[in-house]
C-alpha cells in the first residue's frame, strides 16, 4: 500500500508540474519532439503510427501528425474497450470524434474497422513520468500495459515499437517496475530520443 501511495503522490506532483507549463513551452516542445522522433527509422517509414489526443498538458503531437500526413503514413488514436483494452481507429482532419468516459476524444469508428495493437508499427505512448530503462509511470488505469502485454517478455524491439512521449522534465531517476508493466523501447522528449535499455541510468 505504501508503494502505491508513493506512486499516487508522484503522479499528482508530475501532473501539476506539467500543467504549469505555458502554451509557448508546450508548442516549443511539440517542435522539439518531432525532431527527436525523426531520428527513429520506424517513425519515418512504417505505415501505421498510433499516438494520442493530448489533454491535461500532455505534449502535443500536431507537428508529428502533420509530418506523418505529408509522407502518406496513417495515424491512429486509441479507443477504450472492455477489460482495460485499447483498440485503435484511423484519424485524420475532419474525422468525427466522441468523448469517452475519461473525457478524452476518440474517433467514431465501428468496431470492425478498428485495429488491434499487434497490427500497429509504432505506438507513441503518453506518460506522466519515465526513466531511461524504459519504465513508464502512467495514469494508473493499466490500459497500455494490458493492451500490449504480448510485448512484455521481448528482449529486442519488435512490432509495434513502443515510444514514450513526454517532456524532459518528466524524467525520474528510477521507477520501480511492477509485474504487469510493459517496458518502452524508446523515449522521445523535446531534447532527445532515448534508446531504453534495462538497467540504464
């Protein structure tokens, strides 16, 4: 219980720190993270790239989406399903949106047209905190860990490649991993692309 209380406190601290960023700082970070992601070959050439609809101060991905669209790649957003699982629906400007139970917009898309996690090439994962070993502090819902559990025992990156996206100030020295956690392959901040390796400090 003490460990979970500590994680909850850390989430609150990091959320407040992120919300304190100005609009100008967020827009500058959006430019920077595109430069970081551009160093990743999979991001440049793979067809199916999933991201997120930025809320509550999350690092915006509008520059990323514009870059993918220019190259003819397909961009997907998560849709909440049953049993804490995500499916993904293709998004482009003009697609009808609806707000889910958490107040997050997601595309209106029939279930049969949604894509399962294993069909994606790269997934840009939102986070509250991260360390350089690829451990992610999320929001506590477990949706990403459940949806990508099939990647948990991998020793090398495989499809989809998981890339955490966040501000450099969200870095933490070390995050204690839990049995259900799925480690990230990379972290993209406004300053750099970090290749995550177990035990990396």
